[in-house]
């Protein structure tokens, strides 16, 4: 089924208000979920809303809590998320980073004690919409084995880098595993192999069989040892900058994955916007003109999200019927 | 053969002075090469010195040029490298980023018109030695096909992230390809397969055969589509922030790979250093305690570099005999 933005947003506001969210916070939180759904990232849109509500019920998310500024030095600040809703906290912190950037050229916020920010790309689009280069990342619980290990001890920490561009921002939104558990399940249900190896069997053999990876809990970090190392430094930087909790101390129970640490950086583009835009368009055109195998095509990061957004604005936003029935019943 | 730091450094200073380097610049440039060799990164230490000298001879590197501040706003600055030696330029710019960070909490420099910085990790260690978190990256010429393409149109742009730590800094130094061309050649010469797939055959099949990848010029970006996307945003950010040249306009002739664009970020750690150190040590201990397959072990990023450094300080620095003879003859 496809629904309008307005229909989805109104329904989410209703549920959030009923749960006790203040009017403006219900509105903003619903906006972040609805925009994520509209952008085609269903896993972190409505499909995630039920878990979000469950974590409020369990007391992991405090719907009234707002982030508090703990310490600052010039353009760097440390904030405590006080276990507020992860998406509202993250949005407020990227907003703060852009404020700092407007005063200092660039700004950075380390945020501790927050909750899952849902779609990380949201805060990249946010920075770019305001004209800033955005860089942000979060840690997670332990869900990926470090290179050389057989047990999950590092996080699938997403890294987002965005660059403002008139014809469509460039937005990288990249987790550290080659395939998420959600993606593995989706391939398995379709009965197809992964397009490239995505993890290990219980015997430590590289495999493209999604079920074997689900069984071993050993998905592959991107670039093997490289993605493993990147995950480690992102966790360290986020927990050190925020004086917060690192991955190894975050509960492995998905419903108790809380006290996360995150970083938000916003950077003023010193180059004249028109010149920067010309340069970016030239890079994009060069990529688009790449020779490729039949049926393949080169995209710039963010291109397909923007295309999906336009499609969903025109045709309505796809919603899983069961998910929608569940939300209507909340 | 193994040589002392002093022997190598003295010899490099002699060659650089003979080429016309001013005394202090010869000393500093020799230091950067010798330290890289001492850290075991031979490909960007002495093994690269000949090409560095050749590019001076060809006029790509101007040994007298120093970077010039073009524009600044608060903690962000744009500099022109004026085609000076890439390692001296990069060192000066990370130094400038840490100065900005000492005033503003964090600092960032976009550098254009520079040359190959040799080992990127150098500038990560540099920031960490001064007590700052360092992030830097460079673009390169076109040496990697973007995801979906059959022709090299993006760069193998290394990304460095470092975190200061008392018992050994954490330093990620990661290029975008799974294996460099240097690594491919080294596996081929040994007659062994790559440990994991590293690129494509001419027929577009994933392969672990190094020679097949050298023939196709299609090494694999880390994480397939993800590393490709990361390479693209790093090139865009570096060229936009510095108003410099992007990858697609940089010469594909290795001896004319010049006019590079780079970014340098230094961040003040707001958390008390002792507390931050305790947290980092805890993360490292947790990684080291990972269960693993026999003969495997988990390292934190930078751990093996530090171990190699200690070994080479104790036993002398390994130098390829032919390389040393060539340098002696310069």
C-alpha cells in the first residue's frame, strides 16, 4: 500500500501524543520517521517505529528528556542526551554543530547517553540542507566480530558524510558491515544468494549464503580488516569525545541498546557555493559517464535516495500493511 | 640489511641538500621519510624516495615552495600548497590544524595544489603526539573503478583517523582499495593468492589472483559499493574545501600525479586525558580478549605499526639493498 506523507505523519503524531510526547516534539519526531519512510529507508522508518515505542514502554527512552550541554571549548561541545529519543537528540545536536560552524567555521558535538538515532543519513541531509558539510557517526552494541575474532565485539557503527549540492546533496550513509542483519533476512526470504560474500559460516569459510551468516553471527565488516579498524576508531572517538559509553559496555539485548555515544561535525564550505557546485556537478558527470557492464550504472552517494524520495512524493509512500495496522492499533 | 636511523637520515639529508633543499627543510623531509621507514611502511619510505626525487627533477615538486594561507573563517582555513613537497606541506597543515584546535577547540585546513603526502598515517601520529584527535585524507589520481564501472575513475584516497593514547596512539591509516597495486605485486612475486578476493578479472569475475587484477586494473574498493562511495565523498570534500583539483582532473601518469587536494582536522579531547585513557585501554583490553581461530589475534589500529617501530629501533631499520645503493648514488 502507498500512503500520503500527511496520512502517515498525522497517525504518528497521534500515537506519540497519546504516549505523552509534547506537541512540538511529537510533530518533530513524526517528521523524522515519515521523512525516513519517504526516502525509502523503510527499515529505519515505520518498520522501526514499533521497537521505538517498545523502548519507551521499557523505560530506555525518556520522552521528555532533552540534551544538556555539559562542557564546551570554542567550537567543540560535550552534551548529555539524558536518554531522550535518539532521533530528536541527534537532530538537535547536528543543529547545534551547524550553529557552532556559523560562528567558528566548523563545529563539533560529542553526545553521550543517547538512544538509537534511527536513520543516520537524516543528519547528513540536515547539515547539507543548511549548506554545511556534515560528518557524524554513532556507536552501537556489539554485533560484528573484529578482524581475527570469532565473536561480535565491535559495533556496526554507521558513518555519514554529506556535501551540499544544488541538484541533490551528496550523502554517504554507510554502516560497517557489508550487509545488515535486516538485509541478510531479506535475501534469505527471497531465496537468493548475496551478490558478494557477506560473512562467514560457522566453520570460518567466506560465504554468500545469508542463512549461514545469520547462523554464525559473523557478518563481514566492509573491507575485512579495514572496516573492522574503522569501526573501532569510530567507537573510540565517539565515547572519548562525549565521555560516554563505548560499544563493549552497551547491552547486546536489542531492546536495551541504549546509552549510545555519537559525534556530529558541521563544516562551513569556504569556497563560493556556485564554484563548489560546478566542481561537484563535474565530478558527478564524470562518474555518470563511466563505461560499465551491461545493465550496470554508476551513482553518486545519495542519488538513489533522492530518486526514491521523488518517486514516493509523486506516487505515495510504500508502507507495509502489517506495520500500518500495528501503528493504527497503538 | 638493517641500518640505523642516523645513517639513513644523514644520507637523505645529504641527497636533499645536494638537490637544493634548505637546511631545515632537508632535515624535516628526511625525518618524515626515515620515520616512515622505521615504522615499517617501506612502500612510502625509502622505496618511494626515488620517485619523489624524479618528480622534483620533472618539476612537479617545487622544493622551495611553502603553503600559503588563502582564506580563513574562524577555525577553518584554505591553503595553497604551491606544489611544494607533499610531506612537508602536509606536516605543516596538520600542525596548523592543531594550532587552530588549540584556539577554537577544533581546526580544519583544506589544502590544494599539493603533492603526494607519502604515508598518510604520519599526520595521524603527528596530531596524536600533540594530544589531538586527527582526521585527514587526500585525493589521488584515478586508479579505482567506481562501483558499477569497468574503468578507473575514482581515487584510492586514504583516510586517517588517530586518537591519542598513552600506551600507544590508535591510528587508522586506510586506503580505499582492498589491496594496493604494491601489495598485489608483492603477492604475485611470492606466488600466493590474496587472503580474500581483491578485485576483478577482465571478465568481471571476483578473484583472489593478484596477476588477474593487475591485468584488469580493477582492484576492489573496500566493501564494494561502500568504499567506492566513501572515495567519492572524500574527493569531493577535499576539492570543495580547498577549492582545488578533484580526482578526475589529476594526471593518471604516476610521475605527474600532482595538484592534489587534502583535508586536515584536529580535535581537542574535552574529556580529562586520564579518563579518556582508561576508556581507551578498556576498549583495547576487550578487543585483545576476543576469542579467535587458532593463530589469529585481534589488534587495535596502529598496534602493529608501534610494535614494528620498536623492533626497528632495537634491531635497526630494514632497507632494501638496491634501494640503498640507488640512494647512495644520488
